């Protein structure tokens, strides 16, 4: 496993070529935190050994994917994060060895068909798309024409329903198109379609069963129909690890009935807006595998009590992230957890930022969570708040901070003589050693690494 966060365009050409030169390398997992695979276009070595490749954090263009095929001719299994910037040029590189492909795609129908022509021996296909709408008959035709050896087909497809017709009737028509002999009898492939009647965008989600993707978006009040005769026997026990939950507070719970009885047993990452309603806890029978929690508090009084309920059930939770609104209050910040080691306070939109004042920093620094916190991300009003947090929080080893009184420098080019960094070096407690630098991806933030003697 290889981790590297440097800029691939400048530093990865030799790095990738060296990997592709390894004569005995068969399995390669590239965890490169970089959005585009432009570095692939500079690959010059043809690998004679790589058979399994995963690059889930990288977005490909059609050109970079073609270049990868040319330089990895014995590839058997490929997992790529996403394909964008697809052009309808004809791909002429056939990869007969490829039997398994997993990808998230933003391509045209013609480009998809062109790609499928180049991988005729594919047996396993996992596909997530949101810009192509095909019903069961159309998918059957494509799969039958291009993949004679197909064994497993996993699909997740966003549907845009017509606002001029009844949504449920449209769902019925879509579901019925997946009830043919090809789907039910030959392959035993079942699909489910979810939609929310109160969704103003009138969109739905169609996916094969059992659910085969890491992330699931749940809107409270959703309804579901499936081609599986045992529709509600499919849980998300072994697949879905990331859950985004949205509560619909306009729903009439006096008429509440079980419309969507699914459960998540393997959630590792949860994103939720608080407060939630009573139906939410039935979706998550246990949270013993949860390691990160991302919360937005809309009602701080009820939200904090429900947050504590979640924390009590999450015995292995490591990271807690707050998306705080302008009315966010620290006065009720008395939540507890024995496992949390990372705290993040952030805002989705960097407009009218809300900075923690001295009083709020003191409340945080003296909380039980801060006592055990090792990594903290926060925005503060004054640079003296940074000193207070480092002085009071005994376990802190990494701090990512944006300081309001340093805002005037944000449009400048920061160098080693950065005023705030110099000031920190002069005023931080001498009993520790530090490494301080600007955040590469957000220059307004400063990263402080704290080295304490054991």
C-alpha cells in the first residue's frame, strides 16, 4: 500500500514508472489524494505483471484511462474512483484480460458502449452513474451485446422523474422493466428503487440487490419498491459503510408506517443533521464499528442530547466533526465520550465565517473531550486563543487553525517569514517542540504539530 499526498503532475512520473517497472508486482493499491489522473499520461513503462489495480481517489479522463490500458496490458481487476471528462473518441485498445471493473462514471452512453467493446471478457461489473437513464430492457440489451460472460452486475443509478406524471406510476414502470427472464430467471438479479414523495427535485435511486456500494444517502420518509419477492430481507449489513441521513421534519408522523424497513449494521462513517426523529435509531441497531461522525446541529438543546445518545452507542468512535451554524453555541458543550481523539469544527461555506471567541475556546479547552483530544481543527478570533488551546489541552499533538486576526494576510503569498507563524514560534511554550506550516490546500489555515516528551 502506497500513500502520497504530493502533486502527481510534478512528482509522480518517476514514482509511477518505478512501480510499473517492478517485475513481480501483481497487486497495486494507489491511495493518492489527488483529484485527476493527469500523471498517467506521462507513464512510459509497460507493466508485465500488474493484474489488480485500485485507484479509488483519482478521477480519470477518457485519455488517461486509455493510457492506463496501453501500459497495463495484463490487467485483470480494476477499481477506479470516477471517470469524468469523457470524449466520444474511439478507444482502440482492447484489454482481453480484464474480468472485473468497478467505477463511478460521468460519461455519455456512446462512450460507455465504446468502452465496453474493449473489455469483452468482463465477468464482474460495478457501476455508479447519475447522468444516464436506462431501464431494464435497455440495460439487458447492452449487457447481452457486450458481455457474454457476465456473472455479477452491480448498479447504482440516479433517476430524474418527470414532474408531469405520477412518480409512483413511473417507479412501477421502471421496476417492471427489470422483471424479464434475463434479470429474474437467468441471473437472479434484483433491483430496488427508492424515492421520496416530498422531494422537490423528484429524483430517485435505483440499485441492484444486495446493495454493493460504500455510501448510502437516506432521506427520512423515503419509499421503496423492488423486483425481489422478499423485498425487505435485504439489509445493508456487509456493504454500506458510510451513511448520510437527512430528517424530513415536515413529515406527518401521526400517519407513520414502516415504508422503508432497512438496517445498517456495518456503518463506519455517519453524516447526520440533528435533531433526528424516532425512526432513525431503528435504522442503526448498533454503532460499534463507527469511527467518524459528522453532525450539523439545527437545534442545540435537543441536538446535544441526541448526540450524546449516539456517542453512548459508538464505543470506537475516533473522530467527531461539527458543521456549526452561526447560532452554534458552546454553552451546552458537555458531551462525553471515552474514545474520541479528533475534533473538528468547520463550516461548509467560507462566507461570513464564525470564529470561536476566547470564552468559547475556554469552554472547549476545559471539556472532557478536549482533555483526551489529540487532533483539533478550529477557527478562532485571536492568536492568543491558539496559545490557550495548546497550553490547556494536555493530549493535543496536531492543530489546524484559521485565525481571524490574520485574515488581512490571506491574499498574500505566504513564505517562511509569515507573521503569524513567527509569532507562534516566539510565544508557544518552550517545553514543547513544534513544526508549523501553511495548509497546502487552504492557505488561510495553519498546521501546528506539537512534539511532547514522553
